[in-house]
């Protein structure tokens, strides 16, 4: 079902999720298997422990000796295939990093257009995938760049839409760029959210770092689905007085009082609850802890979100802004049709993946503050 932002929020009506949140933690899903992609870090690490911890199904089953011998032979084969899988995903990750670096000059030009530093030429301002009628536009409104670009992108993408809460919207309007920085040794990546000067925090950039461990224990390798993160780091957000969006003052009063309460926020992403991801399985094996289980599950969710940002949302940001991107199983047909009639006339010639331009006008309207 299409979601509509609260009046005046400036978020497009083409978003995939409402800005008002349920109390449940979001758990996006994806059918893609990108380098290092997992559905849940905690599931992987806990199953790795059970593989050798004495409580696995294999050890509970009393196999005949001849069958047990053959199963052990299969386990040796399985271990070798897992090792080859890790090597493959490591190579893919390094190729991805090299590819991204080769495109950085284009991403810098994209950023310059978004923030109004570069004005496209007349030829650059024309585009068509094939014979099609020009898309109707409104008169030039004098705005520089593409206002609220990254807010629109993050609110449309299925993986990040649920992260955005009403109090976050105004701060996210100041996003200048979202990009990736890769490292080869150790194998790692950092998501960088760069902001313009704003009333909320003094940081120029906010970061989230993920590092992969290539020296897996036999137990981890046995149940691994490939390359896995073993470490993550966030950053300290230097909130301005009374502007901490992760807290709410008593009875709607000023933030920073001793009675402040935690509230869900997009900016929680930069404060991971667990940083040593490689030890989640060990911690869970030491005893059932509901709080730890929730943190471990959240760690898996955040890694999946980070992977989606790295491999999908950042490279394809344009299509998320215009509403042309597919959204991993979310029903693309259930959008507001307020602006679709004029855009449908020019949709012929677009691929199925790119959809059409039904939502481009919605995005433009949102960039003007909903006018």
C-alpha cells in the first residue's frame, strides 16, 4: 500500500513505507545475493556454534556407522565448497571496489548537479531511451540543484524507508551525498553520509563501517553462506543543544533533560548495539538472553541495509528518486496515481526494471516542499 508523508514533511507520496512506525524492528528482505549479502548475521553465527557445540541435529541423530562415515566424507567436501565460496565472494567484493573507484568521477559529477555546483548543458538536459513524447514540466522555479534528493531516495527505497521517522525528515533534507569507501586490507567498506551545515548536528559526515574476517573458524566456515562481517563501527553524532533526534523530552519539552526518553530514529544506524559481530554466536551460546537476541537480530538487519545501500541504492539513486526503481518484491502498482496520466504518455520504451516515469513529478513536487 502506498504511504503518504505527513503534510508539509516534503517526503514524496511514492514512498514505500509510512513515516509513522510500528514498534517492531524493520526486517527488509531481498532476493539478491550480492557479495557479502546475508539475511541475518545472528542466524549465521548461532548456527555456526551449534554445528560443533553438541546440540545439532546431526549429533542428536544416531546414524549407522557406515552412514556416519559417508556423511563425514560429505562434510569434508562441504567444507571445501564453503572455502571456495568465501574466496569467490572475496574476489567479487574486490572487483566491486575497483569498479566503484572507476566510477567515482561520475558520482562526483552527480553530486555536483544535485547540490547545484554544476549546471548541465543543453545537450545534457535532454534524454530519451527511444522515440517518445517529451514529459510535461512546470516552469523553472529558480531552485538550485535537486533539493531533498537523498531524502527522497532513502524514503523510496524499501530497505531504508522504515528507518525514517517523522522527526528525522527535516535533518535528512540537508544530506549532500551518500557514498561508499572501500578498503582492501582489511577487507571492509564504509558508508559515508555527508551533510550541509544544519540546525541538528555539527558533523560534516556520519559513517558506518563494516569489516570482513577472512580467517573463519571451522565452525563458522561450516555453516557460512559466504563472506561475513566480523566488525562494525558507527560514529559519534555531535548533536546541537536540544536537537538530538534519538531522544524526546518529557511531555514534548526540550531534549537533553534528565528525563529524556529514547525514540526510534534513522540516526540510530550510526550507533550499533553490537560492534564485535564475530562473537555474536559465542555470546548466544553462553546462554539465552532476550536483549542480546534482539541486538543480534538488529545487527543482521543493519548489515542487510548497509549491503543494500552499497550495492543497490547508492549506484541507482536516480531511479529511486524518480520512482523508476524496482523495489525487491514490493508492489510497484500501488502508488498514488495523481500525476500518472501525463507521465504514462511517455513511458513507452522503458525496460521492465526501470518501470516508467509515473512518479517523477511526485518527486519533483516533493523537492519543492509539497507545493
